[in-house]
C-alpha cells in the first residue's frame, strides 16, 4: 500500500505542470482540440456528410455544422447502438451511458468511446486529484480506499456488442485492476442492479474498511451514510472511518445538504470537492476548496461553445467560442467531443466568474425552470432561497420539486412546492412566506409578477412525509445512481405523480 501510494502521488505531481499549462494557454489548447477532433472524425459517416476534410478553422466549423440536440443526433447514435462502426466517431463504440438526468421513462443513450473514457473521464479524474493534492500537500487519501457510489449496467438487447448503463458503472467496469483494488465496494457489488440489495452489501463491506474518500451524488450518498450509522450505532461517520478526509460530489446542488454533512463529519476536517461530470463528458472541478466555482477542463477531448442565454430560444442562436465569453453572463453549453457529439446542446447553463483561468458556476438545466407567467425562476435562484430559509428557520430539506399552478378564474397563478423535510418547520405558513420573500430578493422578475398578487399568488407548500421521494423513486425502479427529480418544471407532471403516489 505504501509503495502504491508513493507511485500514485508521484504521478499526480508530474501532472500538475501540464494542468498549469492548459490553464494559462486556454485558447491555444482549445483550438488544437477542435482541429484534432475534426481530423480524427473526417472519415466517419458524419464527418463525410459535413466535409470535415475541408474544415481548418473554428469559423468554418461553425458555418458547416448546425447545432444539435439529442433527437437530431439519435439517427446516428441508433446506428452505433446496432453495432455499426465509424458513424459519429472512428471505429466501434461499445459503451452507451444511459442518461438518468430526469425521472422520465424515456432514456438517452450517450456514446462513450474508448477515447472519451480514457482521455476525458479518467484523465479529468486524475487532474482533479492532482489539483487536490497540490492544494493539500499532506493529503492522505491514498492511504485508504475510496467509496464510490455508482450505478449498474446491463447488456444492450439489440446485440451482443453494445452495453448500456449508468456512466459510473461504465467507468467502474473498465477501471484497471490496480485502481479497483483501492476502491470500495468490490466490482461485483458495485454493479448490482438492485439498489436496496447493493446498499446493504455496500454497508456491510465498507464498515470493515479504511475509507478515506467518498464519491457520489450528495442525495444518494446521504442515504448510504445514514444506513452506515444505523448499522454501526455510531454518532457520526468519523467514528466509523477516522481517516476520512474528502468527498467528491456532483449531480445536484450541494448547498441544501451541507448542514447534514457537517453533522456527519463534525471535526471540520472533511474537504468537499465539487465536480461537473455528466454522461456526455467531464467539464469542471473545484480548484480551491474555499471557493465554490469550478475550473473548466479544456484539455480532455472536449471543444466548448456557449450560447448567450438571451439567444437560447432563437431558431438559429449564435454560439461563441471560449475566447468570446464574458464574466457574469449566463450561457448554455455546447460541446463537441471525442465520443462523436458534434455541436451538441448539453442543456446546462453556466456563468463564468473568471477567465484567467476559466472558472464558472453551474446555474442549472435550461429546461429546469418555471417561466409559466414570465417570472423566469431559475434553479440557481431557488437553491439560494432554500438555503437562506433553511438557515433562518433552522430546518432541513431532503428533497423537493415545484411546478406552476396555472391561471384560475381570477386570472392569477401560483407555484406549488412539494417538500420533504428532514426536520419540519414549526410554522409552514411562515416557511412559505419566508421562501416567497427570499425569491423576491433574488429574482426581480419573480418579484414583479408577485406585486400585489396581480399575476402570481403566494407559493403553496405541500409537506410530504419523510421517505416519500425515496419510495417514489423505488416505485419507478429509479433508486440510486444519478437519478434525481427536477427541482423545477414548467409543467405539472412530477408534482401530480408524487401527489397521486402519496394518496395510494
């Protein structure tokens, strides 16, 4: 273990000068990335269709290839799913990440090439650890194991060559043996499809090991950690794993969970490191443990473009390269990747906080907002409002979703919130008023629509019993992994499903 730790630490120290280079030469690195992607894919079906052989500049790239959403690229992806080669990316694409960004029954199948697996996901993970070890010189994360909260995968029913599953499961299934030896649980347990069975087995295995690092979605990791305390009878997680020091998290905003995690790790030694990792690629890591913005990863086979948020609904929105973005402006992300996603509208919005190097915060999904009455309520506003109210009233929230209540006979609408509290507020009416007040402070459009109840009435909060969201996920066979409910929706599908579920 000591020799292995020394080798890993040495390798990570060697990486950091390379990271410093691409942080300070972002435009050069991105230009070369685009040219490499186009050159590699020029003989694919897609590359021939759009004449990649004649593309030598970004301007030619932007003019030749339209922006795409998933539905636009699916005819190509479907051919790759059938086992056809050289469609979007050279050679055979064996793995497809089954998107579970929403609780819809409909799934996306995102291609994961060998290059994207090794040169994007694995490389970015190493860069994240290199950055962490550079910040914390005395880090001891390699003296124990990393507990990885992953998903599961299954063979694609279309043929015996293509595999589909959560991205986390694809990563686990392809890790080298020497890395798998340093993680918990074992590969067989990690890839179990039944979440509740996996939760019990993971707990039984992990409580006997020296866990120094956690990795996963905050909501599902919290479920696991509470089960660990139930089984061990300990007061906090540091009594179970005294050497634990780092939690790599992503997938949902961490702010609503921070107080619960601080109680689980009361010494204050735990370092929380956010990542922005999706089925489509690995986009950002936290570079400073004291600052919540993320470093844009620009040397991992992804070429970035950004659509200004005021252009997003246009029929032909103009995308900008990295060198043209400005700080404190919202953009929707567009990516071209070494898995064959070309000018792909990711569906996430970010705001740059700095450009030397490029750092950003995640604002949320382009479709996860409420704008039924012109209020333009974004997830970033909501997460901040929830945090303000929870701190003010000393309450904790496990999960929630919100949707519009459409115009009634008075001509007014409202927002309905379905909330599961860990600790219920003493006065739900006061909670609702405080939430309303916080949203007005954070969003001027919401405040304007709430003026004298002329367009929007006060929010209506429906409290559901503890465990409701977990049981609802279970009823839809969506436990664990990257599954999460949209916090905000412009329709009432999720709110009505949950209300119907609790009445059963």
